[in-house]
């Protein structure tokens, strides 16, 4: 028996098989009996609403007929946005991404629909339908790759943010590819894009890139910040996820402090702490509640980081004050303990009391500030480095069982993140203390190295196949 290839054929077969009358199916589906008859006779096109009702009346899983509907009704004849748009939304709602991708590929030949695809992608993005949005952005980017349009730049920006994940090497490739599109964005989006790029490079410890982007962010944010002060623009003019210019100016100073911290130039890092926690805030009285909230958050970060940079420069007497400063903010405890352990390993400090004090708050989880979630890549990088410093702390204080335990946790997480530099550090640390490892620990290390090798060979094979 030949399988039905149209929705009307499937409906006709169902009615024949079940013996239902049009009136009975009308009661089941909620579709007018005359409409059902017209559909069966080919006199009426099927809307997405009626398709869903037919599916329900036939006791099928929601979306089961979308593949048939796509080939039967949408890909024949000239495209009709009144039907295509609602179908895309239903595909996104039901996660029918194969159908959505098939439709979008077909629409790539109709350039007049690119603006509509882009607008729909933006709506998907705002509704957190990221995978569906990515399919549309990818089509827009491909269609306009020679146009140098703002639509192309925004599409590349959205694809960059959507594509960020656990794999650090893939994140690096995505950042490098996207960077050339930043200057094509409008001014407000440029600030946000520069921040996002800097965050990715910071998570990868590419401090030369962070420094360059921070300088650019400072320059652009300063101009927009003073323009904002002059024209006293109302906050409702801000778009979507974008923040006031003041945020990006202070964030540029924060990035610069991080760069000099990484260079162990703590005097210059402290200079930038002064800028983002109190300096360059002229006109603040003219701002509203959101700007005051921004200032409060940066001042809070500045207070903690001032203690941190003094600690890292050798003023170990500030350790207690630093611990008290971060104790009340659970979201700052892991990155703070990473740096405290780093100082402990550098200056041979005993921080057992702080490890015990914060023991229940040292799990790997999302972190939140007044502005929402922290960058996921930075959170992951800080946690894997925290584990590494913790392993080093225990190994250097001759508590080898705990040290190897955390070393293997570091290695496992670094493997999941494809964090190459941390993988190398783990190998170096184990080899340094191999003579203190039990047979069981040496076997566990061997198994983890085998997994690292398998992962490397898999990626190399994928890269060759991709070429």
C-alpha cells in the first residue's frame, strides 16, 4: 500500500480506517465540517491552526504532520508569508528544527524575504528560542554575506553568542571569526559586542586581545557617555539587553584592571580600580535608578578587588579583610577563593580556615550579579583554575590524597571544556608529584590521559573530514 503523501490523503485514509463521519471528526477536531470537506476535495488550503486541529483529531503527536505539510503545502508554488510565518513559529515552539531548516533553506532563493526572516529571528532570539533563531540568522548571513549590511553584522553577532559553549577552542575560533563584524554594528550594539568579545578572550586568558578591546570599548563608551549626558536621553530609548553607556565605560576600566592583574602589575590594576569604583562619574546625579545600581555594583567589585590586588602584591595582612568582604556575597566566593589559593601557593600561607568556612559554597554553578548571569565561559575558567590551585595547595602541603583527588577533578573538567592550557598544567603537576601517587591514583591518571588522547584524535579526525 502506497503511503499517503499529502495531509488530505492522510486525513482521508484515517476517516476510512476509523469509519468516522465528517460530523464526528468535526466534533473531535473542532474544525467546521464544511472546511473539512473542502480540505479533502482540495478546494481549501490548510492553515497551520487547522493542521494542528487535524493532528489532534487523528490522535497523533503534536507536529507529526509538519514534514508532510511542508512538502505538500508550503514548498509548492510561490512562498506566502502569511502561511510561512505561523509555521515557523509552531516549528520553533515544538522544536521541529528539521522542518524549520528545510523551509529556511528553500527560502534562501527568495531574497525579498530576507528582512522578514531576520525580523523573525530577532523575535525568536528575544523569546529564548535560540536554536531556531540560529537557523534563520545563518540563512540571513549567507544571503547577505556580500552586502556589508547591519543585518549581516547583527546576524553574525547573534550566531556568535548563541554558539558559545563549553569547548574553549571552539569559542576562540568563534570570537576570531566574529571580531571583524563588530564595527558594522550600530553604536549601542558595538558596546555590547565588544564586552562579549572581551569576556570570551578573558576566559581564554588572551590578555593582549582583552587589552585591545578594552581600549576600544573605553573610547567608544566615553564618547557615547558624554553624548548621553549632554542630551539627557531617556532610558526608555535603550533597546533590549543593552545597558546604559555608563556600564560599558566602567566595564572597560574593569577589563583593564584584569589585564594588569594578569600581568602582575598590581599598581596599575589598582589605578583602574579607582576609575571604575569612583572616578569618572561626573553627572551621576542626573542618572536614574539603573545607573545608580551600576555604580553600586562596580563599587562593590572595586572594594573587593582593591583587597585582592594588595594581597597578590604581597600584603598578606589584608587577607582577613578580603575574606570578610566577599563572605556576604556567595557569587564571589569561588573566584575569590581561587585567588586566595593562588596567593597561598605563592606566599606559603595556610588558608585551611577559609576552605572550611566556605566549604558549602564551593560548588560549580552559575553566578549572578546585579546585571544578571556572569559570562558562562569565565565562570567555567575560574572554577577549573580554582580546582587546580586547590590541588596544588594540598599537594604542596603534603596532603597527597586530597591533592590528587582535586587534580583529577581539574583534569576531568579541563577535558570537558577542551581547556588545553589547563590540561598541560595538570600533566605537569601530576608528573611533579608522581612519586607520591598511589597505584590507584596512577591508574586513574592513566585512564584520564587515554581519554584526553581519544578526544584529541576525535577532533583531529573531525577537522580532516571537515576539510
